[in-house]
């Protein structure tokens, strides 16, 4: 007896020492057995019968199998909901479901539980728990993974020996008994063994795990039986239950991933015992593997990639997601335009399309529709929504998605190919991934996109009309040969297509209305008190007074419900031209600009800042803006201004002359009477000389506007007003003016009279400087390293005297100016500088009233052709003649 015990121990020690080798030999022997049996089965299969059986399956049956397969996997999620109870922290149900689906579908393929399941669960649940806690929780759950199979074995024993169901498998009772003993032994070990490991496994939790495992294995066998029912296999299906239990136990014992091979071989052999031929058995198992393992696993792979992608995206601070979204968005836009253009070519010039080799090669990669009219309408719809997708408009997503799904289904139904299905599948996925790239509330058409659309759509109508003309029935007096490319099958077909074009055009207009509509507005209604309070609190600047013209939209940035910054702008196409420096609190200026940019961008607009300082230009450059210098603003240091000395001899002479002739200076205060406005209107009308007012960057004669500030008036010896200028005090001790006008009959140099008196008035009121306004193109592009646009502007400055006195204007101002401050235009880096300048030109040149005549060409004020006076006239007179065409306040204030 003692010798037997020693021998047993030696054998046990030998086995333990060589356990890995023995396990490997066992697995290898099982693989050899499986390969041998699969070879025998494959030789007995009828390949033609197998393919015929697969091809004749009803789509509804396949859909039922797919749904049932996913339902059969659901009970396995119970393990993950139980695991989190062992771990600290809270997990969202959605996260548990996603993690559980990935782990369980992966372990289904790789094997029951095992290293892969432990690794995956450790990956998902280790954020709020230690590695040791996760391993312990997984180990406890792993004990109950086979409890459901054990109970299934006991049920199968009862069916075979109690109800004579599946009695043909009775001689395999040993496998059922072995499997059935697992659950009772597990319960004995967990309750009788005193161990800390089982301390948090109360009976209630054990029952939950057992019930979950029972549902897992129960759903599994029921799904297998359900497939047999759908396949209408002529056998008593309950007999399959004991066979399934026995095959599952053998599969577990084989230790092969998912019991692959051993389970299948035994099932095929066992099904033969009840009259199922090998071909049917293989199809049965194929569908079981496909819908219970493969398709759920593919969903798990997708979720795993998504989860891994989110982790990588978080690690790389969102860059991968951004790249993926932009790539998908680009693919979608290109494909929509490609498909739309291809369909449009096919519909408008069909003979050209069908005989062109390039078109013939490309067309199979787009959509297929019923007829010509459908092609035309679909082409316009695709191109219309392509514009919305390209503009990143939210409301374009679902119509585009529906349009693509309809087009894809129609295409695959009419001409199915796996290559096309794959391509369209990629496009559909790209559409889904593009969703988060679409953030704008509406579409604002840029000049570039408008031009492109007009060329595309108007060009299509023109081409289609030409095709129709060439295909008209030929008269005996007028014979023309129809080019092959423009040949149309019939006149009736052309007319039908033309009607389709009209319908498509109407549909396109509806799409554009839909994409460009939004209730939200950026601009606030003009509120004089609101503007006044902001300027009073934070101080004004050189453009703040222009808000009272009410010809610009106002955008307010607020903090805690209080106005902090005000922007003045006008819209031109998809750009908002912002006039000058924002008004308000400089401490929040950058935040205010970014908020304005975000709000504008959400509605499809981009910002352009006109006539701004170098400080603001650099701030904007930091957030993605380019810039171009447009001139310099002149400031007079009032403390240094004096009429004494040799330098001011000409000005002293001029002032003495006006004093001798009885001219007087006075400041009148608002509110002004009707009589005073009539005098001012008379001067303004004389100065305009039939020309109409222009707004945006400069003031115009408006009684509401002029009533905001004092007005400086020059009167002659008879008391008649001959010139005026409205004062605009700014912050930081700066004084400025806007309108500066005089009678045509006023003497030469009258504007110098106004300036000098205003300088003296500013000194008396303790102002530090006087803003003389802008000198366009001054010191722009003087370096050989300047931007090409600025170099071109410098050429205009140097040689454009025939058009405008740029150098004369600067020279005139320079006799007073003590400091020149550069001014810039800042625009988005993605903008076309040509379009930006043209749009600014149109806004700055706009008329307050409808003109009686128009210039043949719209030229900026600083480039417009003017007839200069003779060279013998004084520089002041020259400035007076040019003043009405200067940008902003410079037009009036510096004459």
C-alpha cells in the first residue's frame, strides 16, 4: 500500500513537472483527430448541393438568424455587470455593455474565458481599480462560466434517461455526468472552504452568476435548435439538446479556441445518428458559427477599434479624430461632386459620355438610376447637398445620408457587384464619420462657391440648350451637321430632359433656401443707450462714433450679462467686414474676438478687420489671420503745436488773412434747431455737388448722427456759415472729426482755418493729440521683402497720381502730423486676398442713397479717377478737391 502511495506521488510529480508538455500533446492529438475527421466529412460532402442550399436561403430567414444570434449573445453581459460589483468606482451601463460585448464576443472566438478575456477585462476595468482587484474579480467570475453548461448536462441526462429524448446519445453519458458534476462541486468548494477569496461570493451573487450562465448556454442551444427549425430540417429537434451539451463538453475539454473543430465534428457525426445528412449538418453549423460567433465578433471588433481609437485620440489630444473626420468629410464632398457631375454629363451630353473612354472608366464608380430625368434630378440634389456638406452645415447631414442610402440601394439592386458595394459602403461610413465635422447652423455662400455653382448649373443649362438646338429637325433651307458628341437619340427625350432640368433647378433652390436659413442672428438691434453706456464705461476710439450712423450691424460681447466689447460690421457674401478697432474693455478683447469668430463661423461667416492697429493685427495673426498694410493714420501732438516760428509762417499768414476778412470760428452744441440744420445742409449739398453720400467707414449727413456731438462752424463777415466739422472726442485724450465740409464758394485754405482752430480748441480742453485720419497706401510695400500685394500697392502710390493724389495727401497732412501709425486689413488665412479686397471695396464704396449715375468700374476711393486742378493751385486746394473720396473720416476731416 505504501509502495502504491509512493508510486502515485511519483506519477503525480511527473505529471505536474511535465504538465505543459502533456497539455500540448493532448491539444495536438485533438487537432489531429479533428483534421482527420474534417477530411472524412469533406470527402462525403456534395459541393454543388451545399452551394445550392446556401443560395436558396430566404433573406427574411437570414435576417431572423442574425437578430436571434445577437439576442443569444446578450446573457453573457451578466458577467460584466457582476464583475463591476467586485470593483471600486462607478461604471456607466453603456460602458459596461460595450466592454462586455467586446470581451465576450472575443472570448467566444478564442475560447471560454482564458488569458484573452482576463487581459481585455483588465484593460476595461483597471481605471478605477488595481490590477490585483481586477484579476481577483475575473477569477471569481471565471468559476461560474461553465455552471450553465453543467446544469445543461444534468437536464440532458434527465431528457435521455427520464423522457427518452435523444436516447440515441445515451452511450455518451460519461461526458454528461462529468459535465454535470462541475456545478455541485463548485457550490461545495465555495461554501465549505473557508477562504478570503470566496468572502464576497454570497449565495445571492452565486445564484445570479449561475442563472446568467444558464441563460447563456440555454440561449445558445435554443439558437442552434432555432436555426434547424428555420432550415426546416426533418428531425425531432429536442433530440439535438443532449447532443449539443455533449459536444460542448467535448469542446471545452479539447481546450481548442471556441471548441472549434471538436464541437463541429461531433455535432456533424451526432446529427447523422438522427438522420441529418452531412451537407445539411455543415450548413446548420455554418449558420450557427456565422450568426452566433462571427457577426457578433465583427461588431465587437468595431467597438474595440472605436474604444482603442478613443484612447489613442485622448492620448494625442484629439488629433486622430480630427484627421479622421476631416478625411471622411473630404472623401464625402469629393464623391458627391464626382457623382453629381458624372450624372449631369450623362444627362446633358449622353453621346459624349457614352463614347468617352475616361467617362466609361469612371462611371461604374458612381450611381445608377432609372432614366434621364431621374439622373438629372439626382445630379442636382447631389451637387446641392455637396455644397452644404462642403460648407459643414449640420442640417445637410440627414438629407444627404437618406439620399445616399436610396442611391446606394437603387444602384446595388440594379447592378450589384462586390467592388461597388465595398466602395459605396466606404462612402456611407465616411458620411457617418463626417457628422461631427458638420457644426454650422446654416450656409453662407462665398463668392468662390457662388461662381463655381453658377458655372456648373448655368453651364449645364447652356450646354443642354445647345444640344437641343443642334438636334432640331433640319429644314431644307438650313442644314447643319450634328457633332457626334452632341447627338441626342430623339427630340422627345431632349424635351423630357429639359423638363427634368427645370424640376431639378427648383429642387436646388429649395435645398439652398433650406441650407441658408437660420433664425439666429448675430446682430443686436440698435440701442442708443446701450452704445452710449459702453462708450462711457470703457471710452471710445477713432471709429466708435460711427455706430450712431446706424448703417452697420452691431455685435456685443458680454460677461455676466454686461456689455464688454462692441463690433461694427457689414456683411458681404460670406464675410463680415468689421470696421476698425472693437470698442470696449481691452482686458477681454481677445476672448471677445474669439467668441465673435465662433458665433460667426457657426453661421458660415468669416471675419475681416478693416483699418486696425498693428497691436490688434498681431493678436489676430496669433489666431490664424493674415494681414496687409493699407496706409498710416496721422496724429498731431497738440502740446507741440504752435503758429510761432519760421515753420508755421504760411499758416500764420493764412490765419491773419481770414481774421482781416472777418471770418469767425465757433462751436455750437446739440441739440440743433431746424434752422441750424438747414444751414449745415446747404454747406453739405454744395460740397457734394450732386454726388451722393457714402457710408460704412465714414460719416454722412444725418441729423440724428450730427446731433451726437458739437460742431465747429466757420462764418464769413456777413455771418453766413461757409464750413463746418463735427467733433468726435475719443479716449486717452484724443480729439477727432468726421464730416468736414465747405461751400464751393469758400476761399482757398478754409480747411486749414478749421484745423488750426480745432488744434487750439483741443489744447484749451487739455487734449493730447488730434487724429487727422488715414493716408492711404503711405509707406506700404517700401521694402523689397514686403508682401507682393503691398509691393503692388506701392506702385499705385508712386505712379497713381493720375488717379489720386496719394503723395500729395500725405504731404499735406505731414505738415501737421507728428506721429504716423500704420493701419492694416486682417483676414483669415484661407481667404482669397483678391476677393477680400474687392468685398471691402464694395462695402466702403456703397451708397447711402441711390446714385443718379454710376461709375463704369467700381474702384476704391483711393484708386478712383479724379480730374486734378492745375499745378499752380495750392496743396490745400488740391486736398479739398480730393477729400470727398478718402476712406472713413479721412475724407472730410483732412480737407
